[in-house]
C-alpha cells in the first residue's frame, strides 16, 4: 500500500525538488554580476542588464530611479514630439489639467511685492463660504509662513491645495489687520468655456480654451443659454486651444452635424481603424457657423474644425492651426508615473491627416511655429498655403490639403503691433496686473456701479485718468509711457479696460471688452452678415 502511494506522489516530489534546485541555482551569480529572475528569458533586455550592472558594479552609489527615468525620457524623445513620460510628481497636475477640476479652497491669487494677494474668490467655493475676499493678503497656510522667503507659484499652490475635506488655516491681512480664517477644502471646477455672450441680437460667441472631461457639458450649457437669448448664428473661438480629450470634440461636433456623418477616424499599426460618427440630433445643425483658429489651435481643436470644414458646415477664420494629428493614450507605470503614448493618427472625414512632419526632431518641429512668423506666413495670406500631398475636394467643391494643420477659409494676419521692450517686460513680469489689481481695489465702488459688461463698455469714462495713473506707476520702474505711439496707447488702454473688467466679471468681462476691437471677430461678423 505504501509503495503504491509512493508511486503516486513520487513524480510530484521529484518535480518540486527539480524546480527548487533550478530556482536556487538561478539565485547564484553566474559571474556576470547580473541577477536573473527564475521566469526571465535567457535573452535579457540590454537596458535592464546595463542598469543592473551599474547598480552592482559602479564605483559610486547611484540613484537608479533617476537613471531609469532618464532612460525612459530618452526613449520617448526618439518616438514623436507628443509621446511623453510623466514622473509621479508631474502626473497629478497633468491629470488635473484635463479633469476640469481640482481639490483646493477656490481662490485665484497673484504675488505682488513678495506678498500673496487674493485676486478672485470663486462664488460658492469653500473660500467664499469661509469669508475670504478679493484684496486679502495670505500670510500663512497652516504652519507654513508665506512671508519668510519668496515662494514660487507652484509652491504656494501645493500649500493651499489639498485633499477634499481637509482644513486650511489661513492667516490673512485685511485692512491692515491680521485675522485667521479656516477653510474646508473641496472640489473646485476649472471651466474650459472662458466666455459666452451675445455679440448682437442674433450672433453669439463661445470661447473654449481646452477640451477637458467637462467641456461638452459646459459647451451645451453655454449654447442653450445663448439660444434662450435669440441665437441664430455662432462664432466658436478655438484660438489658443491646444486640445485635450478627443471624445469631447466629437460630441461637440455632433451638435453641428446632422445624420450619421463621420466626424473623425483613428488608425495605427497596432490599432485598427475606428470611426466616430454622429449619434444624436444636434442642437445647432442649421444656424450659420464660424470657427476661429490660430497657430496654437491643436489636436482636438483640429478634430472639431476639420470635421466642420470637410462637411462644409463652418467657415474657418484666422491662421493655419498647429498641425497635431496624433492620438495619445495614458498608461500607468508601477512606480506611480505614466506614459502618454501615441497609439494612432486621426483623420478627418475626407481622410486628411492633419499631422505635420516631425522626422527632423522635436526642436525643428517646435521651431516651425517661429519659422511661420519669420517667413511671413502669419502676416500674408499668400504665404498661408500648405499644399502637401493629396488634394481633397468637399461637396461644395472646395480644395483642402492635409499634413500641415487646418488651413483657414478666410485668413487674418497676426497683430504685428509691438511694444517697446520695457513695456513688454512690464506686461510679462506682473507689474501691469499689479497696477490694475490695486486700481480695482481703490476704485471698486466705481466699477461696481456698472451692472452689466455692456454698460461698462459704453459708459466707463475713467480711461484717461487710469492711463495717467499708469504713466506714473510705470515711471517708477523706468518705463516712459508718455512717449508711446498713438497705436500703442490705444492698445494698452484697451488692455487696461479689459483687465479691469476681469476683476468684476472674470474671463467673460475680459474677452467681451477685448473682442470689441479684435480683427478676427470683425472678420467673423462680416462673414455671418453675408
């Protein structure tokens, strides 16, 4: 009986002994200095071999994580300009940028004279509920003083933001008196619709700054709001919109196109062709439509504009778009990092690839935008032509091309009005914003008397006084505004008026005031009037 049992178990026992022997054998070093896992292939990955050798044999101690990160970044740089490695420290912020929200207290701040100033409190946010006000100066967040030294914007953000439900104890200065306000952090929306308003009785305007997870929902709310006000024709502003989630662009396109029209399709060596079509009756399938684009409009913006152009649904106005026709997907890595890897190209309904060439490397690829200015493309309509590759003909007979971005139907040159270097510095280093912010605090009653942006645009009569104050302010920084040209003065005064409006009406106020003298908006209105 015992022998029979032994015969049954002997093969299993023998197998276990053999496996154990093989396993422990693999733990012994073979002399190469590289350890091999039991289930590893005999054909080792050279990169892993090199990292293992460095770890075991190198003369000094090394941070292997940094080496691995550098190796991955170098590999990604050899693929295409839009495949990127996101280390853990950057991943959260990158994801928040497209999520349409973040966790924090709900204020916008700016640093003036090394002091953190609250320049906006989001209505109904945790900060609003706790009683924070525009003009408050934040001196301390919990145990971290903001006055001990100069902090970067990112450092301040990290102190203020935090997990939803956590507390931020803020020591603030208001009217020269210190007080402490405790704010319970929450989820703060980051709108992708900058502005929506009626330009006149029939024409509406919507500006979209990116395509986040909430863009389609925001766009629909804006469109419905304008339709209640009599919208018949629309200006959709995608200038400076660098893209985001393609599905959001597809859903927005569906609101303009009828039937089951093809909106875009994607295809790659390892990804089969996938079509995205209209699925529902759109909210704005009949009204006249113009789309504004420039050299910074990219990716999902080009998906939307390309579909509307291919189907002769919209007139594209402005300048040639960026030319990004690659689709990225994000893959998590075990250490908390991620890869945003290009997996396919997207194609417009007619089959155009919008991606411009990148074979000469990332630097040449990115420098192409500057080259457009240098060679006159952003200045002259005749230079604004890319005729690479195959011709594509729309139903109406318009000729389109791919492999270089979306070409506008109507060209508008870039604004070439330039400021003196000292004025540019003032605009970029925060001094201009600081002036407008302090002017608003000192004249808040004056600005608050205007109940609507239109009322403010028509009746604000402090432009000369504000300009004279700016001359005095700028002179302290050795900037002489009293000698600027008439064109420069008009441009700066327009920016002053728009920036002041931003403190009361946020981006809506800024864009409604700035757009009143915008040549691209003017061209769109002319097109809609035909």
